C-alpha cells in the first residue's frame, strides 16, 4: 500500500514508519520540520498541499497532536481552543479532505490517548481532545464506508517514562513497538469505527 504518515519524525511516527515499511508498504512521511513532505497539518491549506503532492494513497496515518497541560483554573479559553485545533481539527481535516483523495477502500488511522478515558491532573485539554477524536471516528465510520477509519489510544510510552512517568502513577506503560503494531492492524485489517486501546 501507499501510505501517508503524518508526524513521521516524532517517537511514535518513527516507530510506525518502521513497522509499515518493514511490511513492504510505501510510506510518504510528513512533518513540520522533517520528512518527505514538510507541512503543518494544523493549516487546512497545507493539508490540501500535502494531498496534492502525495497523489493517490491507500491509507492516511496520523501520529501527531499538540495540547497544553495546566490545571483547569489556569487554563484560558485559548488553551482549550489550541488543544482542539492542535489535536482534533487537524485530524478531522485530514479525513474531510482525504475522503475524495484516497482509495475507494482506503483507511484513516488517527491518534488519541489514554487521557480520554483515564485523566490525570492538568490533562483536561488533552482529555477533551482525545474524547472528541474518538467520537468523530465512531461517527465518521458510519458515513465514509467502504473507506475505513479507526483511532489508536495508547497509554504513556515505555520509552518516555523518564520524562513523563511521574505524571502517570500506577498506569502501565506500553512499548512503542506494540503501539506501532496497532497501527499495522488498523491499516491492514478490515475493521472500522474502532478505538484500539493499549494499556
């Protein structure tokens, strides 16, 4: 398959790219600062350019999303808008613009996360964004068939415990390789409207 991989230069994007290319797929990498195509998918006009440059693809895979972390009473309206824009609207735009551009039985795989179902202090924006992405996936799945859409919802990565582990006390981490395999399952499988949880 020809796969468009968004957020390809991050930890997760790198792992997913290696897993997909290791299975023989042609992967076109997209990132703000690196990759085959350098664009910011937070800008709808740049999403259009990505699709125009990539041409026809069989699958679109998202591994990137930006959200602020602060206590609720320190969050501003702009912080919540930023979270919605940085993790929800950008992924929705990939799907909205991608439906007419990907293969008839192609797929989208988006990124969400454990905080949508198991929040931690300072995660209200991330929890909101993850919940919104998951709701969108379930709704879009019933409209875009035979194209498919799923989301991957991991907990904290084992490889990121040194930096983020203290924020997730008692929550089992997951290896990036395991998360990458969930992406493989979504891309190569037949299910749609699924939230693949890893915890």
